[in-house]
C-alpha cells in the first residue's frame, strides 16, 4: 500500500474512518508495527500510556433488569422495608448478605460489597447504557462500553482470541460506540454451544478444508494483486486469522466439555452458571473482558418468589467462580464485578408483592484483581432508601474498574466528529477498595 | 449452459420503459444531464493529467448494476437474458428495467433505514413498523425528497394509525428534542451541531444559543397524542377501575400498556420557544431563559409568535425526567416553518447533502467528505460538478429515482473500479471498489437459495398491519373487547404461561379458520413449539428442521407471523422483510448491518464471526447440503463437469470461468467417479463464495 493512501485513509473522518489499517490491528495483534503505530497510536490521538495495573482481566456479571439491593447484598434486618428475606453472616466480619447467598457468604473474605451505588437513570435501556458506557444515552452518538475501552486502551492479551466476549443476554449488546467494530464483543448465545461456526462443517475433513483454503488463497491472491486496497488485504488477513483461531489450541477456551463434571455441577447447570464457567476458561486463555448476563431481575411483581429462584443460581455460580479463580491463582489478576442497572424500591408494592425501579441506592460486588476482600463499602440508611456514606456513582464504579486495569482516566479519545471522551467519563476510582 | 426459461420471461416482461412519475423528467433531460456530468468528470481528470478508467466488460457491468440497483447478484437467468439482449442498448435498458422495481425499493430501503434509524421497535413497547412502512411506501411512490423530508418533520398524530408512520422520525428521539434537532441538521443539512448542545462549538462557528434557537422550532412538541377525552379511553379507564377491585395494581399496569399503544404519537405544531439549559454559561443569555426560534443560515423565517409571559423562573419538572420541561409559549406552527426552511431552494445545504449522498452511494466517494460535516469553507473535490449536481437535483424536483438514473447512465458508472479509500480526494476515474453491504451480502446469498427472489418480497404494509390492527382495534373497540384486552394483559402478568398458550391458540385459530384444529392437537403441539423455540435459540438448525417436520405432520399451523418475526432465527426472507435491525448474531449483523442507533451506523469491515460463518456455516448448510437451492439445482442439472463449473461461475460471479480456471478445476476430478465430481463442485462453490471476488463489487 502506498504511503499516500495510508495517510489519506488516516485522515478520513467518517464514523468508521479510524479503522485500523491491517488485520493485525483489526485483531489487535502487535506482531509487526504498522505505519500508524509508528506515527502514534491513532491519528489525532495522544499515545496511550497505561498506569500500573492490579488486574489484567475483567469478568463482568450483569444482573439485567435491576437487582433488589435489600434482598441481596444490602439487607436491613428488622427494617419494615426488608420483607420476608432474612440476613445471614459471612466469612467477613461486618458483612451480611441475604439468606439467598449461603455459598457466596463463605467467599466474602475475597470480595467487597459496595452498598452505596447511585445512578441518575431510572429506565432500563438508559440505565444499562449508563452502566456500560458511563455516559447517558444520546441520539447523536454511541459511546464505547467499558469492555471496548479496555481493549482499545490495553490491547489484547491473547492475540488469537477475541479480546471482548459477551455471554448470554440475547437482546442488545454493549456497543463499540465510535470505536471501530473490532471492539464489539463477540456474542456467545449459549455457553455450552461455544463459538459458533468455529468447527469445520459436517462432512468436511481437515484435508478437504485445507484443499479448499489453498484454492481460495490462490484465487484471492490474484484479486488482491489486481485490487490493492486496505479492505481487500484486511479480508485476506482476517481469513488467515480465523483459520488460525479454528486451529488454535486456544480455541479450547470455548470448549466446555473440557471441564470436569463436578465443576460444571458446582457452577450450576444453567445458562448463567455455565456462562461463568466459560468466562473463567476465557480469561484463563487471555480474553481480557468477558461479560456474562443474567436476565429477569425486573421484579415489579412477586419480587420474593422471583428472587427465590434467581438468587440461588447467582449464589452458586459466583461462589464457584471466586473459589475456582482463587484455586487457579487467577483471582489476583482477574477483577470480578457483579453489577446491575439500578436497585429496587425499599417499599414493597402491596398488591403485587413487588419492588419498582430505584436508581437512588443499589449494590455491586467486586472481587479479585487487587480489590480488598471482606470489605463493605458505603452505607445506606436503616431502610435502604438513601446512600448516607461513601456514595459511588456509575462513572465512579467504572473508573474503579479502569483504575484496576491501569487505564488512563484522563486520556482523551475523540469521536469521528472530534468530540472528546474519556474512559469512565471523569468518574473517580474508589481507591479505598484496593488492597 | 441452460437458461432458466422462467427467469428469462420475467426479465423480458420487466424490460418496460422505466417507471417515471407522470410529471417525471423526459429522456432528453436525463440524457443531457448524463452528458454534462461525464464531460465535467473527464475535463477534471484531464486537468489533473489523469485518464478515466476503461469501460468494464459485460459480466462486470451486469453484476455491478444488479448489486447497485436491486441489491443482489443477478441470477444465471438474468445474466443470460442480458447476453441475449440488443448489445447496443442493453446496459441502459437493464438499468431502466431495474430502477423502480420492487428489488430496487427493497435495496433503497436499507439505505434509508440506516439514515433514518428505522427500527422494528421504536422502544420496548411501541412498534416501529408503521415508520418502516412509511419509508417503503415513499420509495414505492418515488415521493420527491423534499416532500419526504417535510412529511417527516411536520408529522403529527398517533404513531400507530394507518398512514401516519412519518411520526416515527421524531419518536426515534423521544423526549430528547436536542438530539432530535442535532440529528435533523446533520441528516438533511450536513451540519454538525451536537457539540453546541452543551457548549459553543469548539471548531465550527456555532454558538450554544444558536443551537437552542433551532430547537425552539420544535418547542412544545409532545410525544403523546391527546386522546384523553375520547369516549373509548374514558370507558377503558372505568373498566380498569372496576378490575382494580379484583386485580389491584396489575389492572393499572395493563391499562398503561394499552394506553401506550393508543396514545403514542406526536403532538404540537411548535411554539417557537424553548428554554436554555440550567447550566447555560455564556453572557449572551441567562440559564433557563426562553429563547425564540431562529435559523442560523439560509433564508429568514417569518414567524407569528406570541411572546410568552414567563421569566427566568424554574420550570415545573416531572420527577426523573430532566428533559421534560413544561412547554413555553403557544402553538404557532413553527415546526412547519422550520420544515419549509430546511427544504427551501434558498437553503444552501439541502440539495448539496442529498446530491452528495446519492453520488457517494453510486460511486463510493462523495464530492465533499465527510458529507455531513459541511463548513462555510468546505470545498468540493470538483466544485463545478458539485454545483451542477445541486442544480440538477433541484431541476429534477428532487425526483431521487430520476437523479439516480442519471448517475447510473453515466460512462463513469461503467468504468473499471479504483482501488482507493473513501477519504481520497482524487478525481473520479471510476467507482470505488467496495465490499457488499450486509444486506447485499444476505440478499445475494438468498438469490442462490430461493428462486425468483424479488417476487417473494412482501407488500410494504405487511409487517405493519399487526400494529395498525392493534391500534384500530383499541381505538374503535367496544367496551367488552377492551375489557378482554385488559384481562389478557393482566393474565400476561399473573400467569405468563397461560397467557402465551392463549395467544398461541388465538393466533392459531386466526390463521386456521378454514381448517379447524382440535384442542387435543394443540395440546400435543405445545411441547413441539417449545422445542422449536429452544432449537432456534440454540441455533440448532437440524433440531429446528426436525421439529418443523413433526409439527407439519401433526397438521398444526406453524408458529404465526408474529412469533417468527420476533425470534432471532435466520428466516430465509429478503433483508427488507426481516426485523430491523436483525437480531445480534444474525448473518446480517455479522456483516455490519446498522444497529439503527445512530445515523449511518452500518459498516463493511471484516470480522471473525462473519468469516467463520462463511467458512463453516452458511455455505455448507444452506447451499452445499441444500439440493433444492437455486445454485445446487443449476449445477446439478448439468451432466458435464465443465458445464457444472461454468454454471457455478455464472451463478456466483456472473461470468464465465477463464480457460485457465476451467482447466484447473477440471484437473481436480480427472477420475470419472462421481464422488470426485461432487467434491470438486463442493470445493468450487465454497471457494467462490469465500472469495474476494464474491464479496467485493468491481
């Protein structure tokens, strides 16, 4: 490719204009320095200087729909808002959980509970977007999610595997925002099924596959010679990378059959449990940011019946995840975050036995990756209505995660139209959570 | 190669004079514009010491033309028909036969859906299908562009009422009037103002106050219609009140769900006033002060406003809805005045933007890049051409079909591609080499599976009918019906399983009036429906197919239209007949279909999932293993290997294999065993589908 066309494409300022120039960069492979990486990280942006990191990977567990704080991580025994759910003690002094979490209680010396989360968004879509991006939902721009920021700033750990994976969730997924599409998470619908189309089609053996690839390479080479364009080259490289992935020993990261039965049972024979197990496998193989989604937390009706079904699933999976990561020595480098878009009203609706949306106070859980265990951060009042101590905003939580990863919070990355953005939108990391 | 007689006939029939509006431009007008454009382009090239690229051969042309106009590769029959047509005129007659066809409208729809952010659901509760129907209808009627824009901007009334889909435009930015205005200015006038939403624009001249003066045109616009007074609504409220005795809050919630369908819409003709934000920081005005509508460039707009009797006091706010400030001023038709200003011939940017958009769509690079960030000092790569195109689109009365026809008729469209990048400002030697869009890719793959694909397109209103029916039912329902609806909604909350069963029975009963099915059968079918849903969720096509067969054997109607549409499955329907956007994980999304969240969010970049899908998924499952597919039938019908190879090349690449290619593929099956032939055929199809030549448009 000619220098001139490289530079002119670097100047392009369409939304998709800042695309990497080779598939190495599309994949985030730092094999050979590209022209632009020699010129600086990206056109128009300062080089990204990472700070000291306490975590390398993130497993982000998202309770979609709005998880009740009173019935999970911020119980208020005896309060009239508490309802029928009891509180239990944990391995951490002074940290209580609801009775739904007996397994997690035994792991609480590894985890910190933030009881003082606050959001400004009270509708699902807006609140989920805010949690993931730290910015409020606008019609004019899309903001990158934290997983996209992480990979954009820190790069991939394993060059062959994707850097950002989303397990479950079904509906919409976190956005790459104004970053190039390579920062979109790779969606995995069903943990058990693994990475779609990553195995050869039925009836195609390795010999046939290779024969086809050879013929393909020949015909594509002729085309690429005739049409020396960035996108053509990117496709040639992407085919190489995809085949490399198919044949990579790392593909085993997606193969749940490798896990012993007892562990699969311990995580729970359900989508979320197996999703957490897959997440562990993925970070083990160097996927930097994995999100696992649990749906169905919007408990306007029958809050207690619903949570009675949902919480044991979470309890089993998260407790197993923490124990498993710890046993493998991965917990120190993996930050596990359990979050939701908002809490639920302390007042229980009379006729539905439900709780409604409540962004004023809710809880999150953080563990590993440099986080101090056995800690309870912040406080709500006696009825769980208001944060009275150590408030943590949504950008603050994301800044805390970014801080653990060593992402520079001040570093500005501009959108295609030149608007400046920073990871976690000026949130302040909760330094007291770190060991 | 045998041609498919059926396809040939279809094409011949459709080679009628281009369908132009009755008052459309004459052939002479089109021709003179074509000549003028080619002259300017070639003069520009000469001035820069460059030569135009050579004219492409017929097979490159026919593939390019079909992809550019109807958004899919041509079938073997269409390639054959082209070859047989009068060589002196066939390029232009082919273009004319395709422009305005249903396939063309389908292809145009994706472009508009990306620009207008058209979604199947405007939000969780409200269908966006009427909005999409409105777009499809405008394209079918070739509604002039200025009329289209005006309708979108002034739309008013219920969103789900028939023929009122244009309301979807403002509803895309529900309760975000500032974003709405920033999007409008960008989309139609190529002016980027979103920076000025929060502060004076750092690089351009715009002041925050100027931005709010624009927002003021839509002042007082509401996102609900006012049908509170209608007897139906009153009756419904009374019914809900009665039901509250028994069901409490749930009745209230059920009522809200119904009301949402009934009341969503746009209301208010515009007051011409809006308040500045609370944190306004510049000396030229005070925070919260109402500002009056005014335009930043172009003609002045005469308004008849009543100055509101409000000071800088804090407006009333609804809890948790910071945007929802109480309106300022009285209705004064300022929205219509704004729309008129946008589309006016005096507006210097309106024609520039659309002319550039269509030029870019046809040739890959706009004359001004980026085309939606125009500044006073923006200079087109060819100022003469830009000026000509602006004048042309005005002279054509914003007839987009005619304008597109002019561009397609140019010599430039027939030239070999350039291999540059979208940001290049080099003169136009030929169209830019581009990857197919996601929709072109999907529709091209379908062309290889489903015969007569363009004939399978559904009517523009098909997907919207359900929303209309629901709205109409609610707005004209008897009290008894409404009560039933309420009760169903309550059941949805109390016993979702029973509710779904009931809905399934209703759907089944509705589609199956001719052939009544027994309850027992439905009972038997229920686990199969569950299995079907699970298989589709898993993406397990084998299980899905098996279950479908079992259901058919049982004689139960397949899950209704609604169920199919809402699922994330890969129904083999034209992209414009699928949900918009397609669900995450769909091939369309893998290939970069817009998520419709921001303007022009689609992309054509390579990604791991899309490559894996072509390597190991779609090709083998839907094409190679599907003996009924168009492609397999065409190849299998030939006995001779050489003819099989030719059939595959024509079907996939619209060209004959070169003698070297033919020899190379023949060599693979030298032994006469049929297994070798089959394996060669499979290899060939697989390789061609994965090739650059397939996904790039030369």
